């Protein structure tokens, strides 16, 4: 498996899409449920990819394994960061929309 083509722009796009989606979800009152579902999706994807890698039984270096899992890890980080903003910054924004 050759994962050397994985670029920084792909990782940033995964982060930005997940972060913007999380910030939009923060406008909902029960935003953390959707963000936990996003984290569960990314964790499930990581488990699925690990199963695929080890099912083949190919020799995979630590670097290749990191490159396989890095997009999902950045997605989890984006979900957690938007969840933090949802508890810290967005309550004031939600109260303005209710008024």
C-alpha cells in the first residue's frame, strides 16, 4: 500500500468540513448528541480501516498506519473543538436567536 500521496490539503479539508459542520450544529440546543455521533462515526471508520489493513496481512509500517488514520483523527479533533466552542461560545449566540 502506498499512502505517500496523502496531502496536507486533504487533511485540512477534512478538518474544515467537520469543524464548520460542528459549528452549524452548535446552533441546536442538543448539539453535543450530534457531535458525539460524528465522533462515533470517525471511530467506527478507524476500526473499519484497521480491520481492512490487518485482514490483508500486509506489512504496514507505523508511518503508513498513521497516514491511513490521520484523516479520521483530524475529523475527531474538529468535532471535539467544535464541541468545546458549543459549550463555551455558542450559548450566547443561541440565546440571541431565541430572543
